[in-house]
């Protein structure tokens, strides 16, 4: 099950991928992380998929990360007398709190928080931005708008408010119930929708109480503006380009994606690039050239993972979609230009002993014939710092904590292995060499770099590095501990 590429693949599960046979096929094709979309499916369905993933993990003997994606607040208009109406450019249209069914002049928008935040000149986007309204006048219970882009508006269409920070928590009542449910199941990552401010992340972290790592979805302009602070309080980031492309001009999304990916790498926190990556493969066994280029661009930028949504959840070709991503990743990472781009974008700041150790490990691996960097990491910090370096050789992350091995499955270049607890560095070297040999990373005549923290089992104590032979006889006769 050794991967031949470093970037990870996230596959969303759904109606097209809900039984053991398909989930195992997706794993074999290259899926490293499975996403459970809490916007769809009852708790019993989510529980069943979770159990299947854990069975696949057991059968493949490879840690698999499970990402539960919370729905977040959904802002929608009410219903229309005729179910739908055509809005024409330049006409007036009112949104209000009146629960009466709408017509061609008005409709209910049952979200008082929106009216509390609106100001004249603000934009309202309906139906994924296909309809754009501009506020002329507003009050505590209404907004009189001009239709900028017209179109058909129908019952319960979604509304985006890009210009203001809404006084809404990122977690709805449904999200809080879902959060507790998936944390009790034992998921590894919790994706948080509708993030606008650091406080949204902190609330989710408090509720998760250490049971899952928190991944913030950047899908609103407010989150882009507050990104530095949101990154500080998050364990990982998802660049959710779908909603970003609705609430911002589409031409703004690529440079934002690049900035966010680089910032995450500098912070040693995993980042997923998501939405519409191979969307045509929902109905087609082959992608468009533009989609392949999009996936490749995210890999060249140094993203930790690329994600499939409907392609694997509801499409006709889920295995083919994962296989395509896998093949694109292998091809990109074998391109000499890829290494040039990745090496040139490496952060130069080295502030701690741990920073210096992982940097030295990467430099040694680049200048000598080293086959792998093996890092012992109980909390995952050492492994994440190693991944930030984007070394030329594989990273083997060894840990005695199953939760750590699963969470690291999302991170660039990680080959995660469960190992028993060690209390002496010599035994850590022995274990690392054995794993490197049995997993096919090295032969007995090869050398590896081993990094760890002494004393063991103390997070953040990375302070030792050794170049070690993989021949077991030499390991046991080698120098002091």
C-alpha cells in the first residue's frame, strides 16, 4: 500500500460509494482520506460508512483519516406562490421577514441576522450567484434591492452575503448535534463550514474537546481577510473554492488559493484544495484537460491534499476519478520543475531546535544517499515540521498513538506506521530501520535519517537526529544511545 506520490487524495463518500467493495476500491486506487458530508445522510448511514472505513483500514493495514464535514448555517429564501419567478435586470425586488409566499416583487428571507448586518450598497447573491441583488434601502426587517443580474428564482434557493460579516455562529444546532455524534464515532478531522472569524474555530475546538483535529474551510471573504488569525487557531485548512468563487470575483480565487497554500505550509499545517477539481467525471470516465491542469496546479503549489466531492460521492466513475488524481500526482511529482517550484517556495524561518533538526534531516537526505526520513512523533508535530520541508525522500511517521497516525494520513508525504512505545533512542532506530525495510523504502545496505525527541512521549521535544544503517546487525552494534 505504499503510495508513489506525496500529495494525498480525499474522496467524499455518498450514494455511489457506500459499501465495502467500493470504499475498498477507492482506497486501493489511491484515496488516503474519506470525507463524510454531514449535509447529506442520516446518522445511521454515517455510522455505517465509518464502520466500513475502519474495516478497510484494518484489512489494508494502512491508517486512514476520516474527515467529517459539518454543514454550517444555510441561508435560503422562502417559498413562492407559483414556486418560481423571473427577475429582470433593473427591476426592484424586496426581501423581508413576512412569511407569506413570495411573488415577482418580494419573498421572505427568514434570517433576521442578515437584515441586522446589511447596509445600502451591499450585494446579495441567490442561487450560487446566478442572481445578484444590490441593496438600495434596508431596515430591521426588510431590504429593498435592485436586480443587477436577473434570472429564475425559485423556492428555498440559497443566499450568499459576501460584503458583510454576519452575526451568525459557524455552528448551527444541527452542527452541534452532528459534531457530538461524529466525535463519539471516532473521526479524525472535523471540517468547519461558514468560518468568518477565529472565535468560530475556537467554539468548535471547545466542543470537540481534543477528540478530533479542527480543519477550517475558507469559503467567505471575511475568512480570507482574517486568515492569519484563523490559521493560528486551526489544525488544518480547506480552500473551499466553490463558495469563494460565488462570493468573490472568480479571478480572485487562484491567487487566494496560492497564498493560502503557502501560508499553511509555512505554518506546518495541512491544507486541502477542494471543489470542482474533476467535476466532469461525475458523468464522464475521463476528465477535461482544464481539470487535469487544475489538479496539477494545486500539486505544484505544494498542497497537502486534493479533494473529490460529487465525483466520488454521487458520480458514475468514482474509482476512475481517484485513479486520475493518483496518476496526475505521480506525473507532476516526477517532473523536475515540480522540485524546483517546491524547493523555491520553502519557508526560510528557523526559530526552534525542532525547526533546525528537521531542516538538517532534509539537507542530509538531499546531499547523501539517504532512502527515508523516519520521525517518531507522538503528537504529530515532528512529522508535520518534516512535511513542511517537502524533502526529496519519503517520510515515515512512527507513532504509538493510533489517532496521530490517522490524522497524519492527511499530510504531504506521510507514510504512517503504528509502533510500540519506545523509551530508548537505540530501539527507536531499530524500529525505524525495520519499518523502512519491510515497507520497501530501503534495503539492508541503505541508510536512513531518524529524528525524535528525548525524553520520549513528550510533544514538541524534537532534539535528536541520527544517520543510521538499515542492516540490523550494524544497528545493534552501533554506538551509545
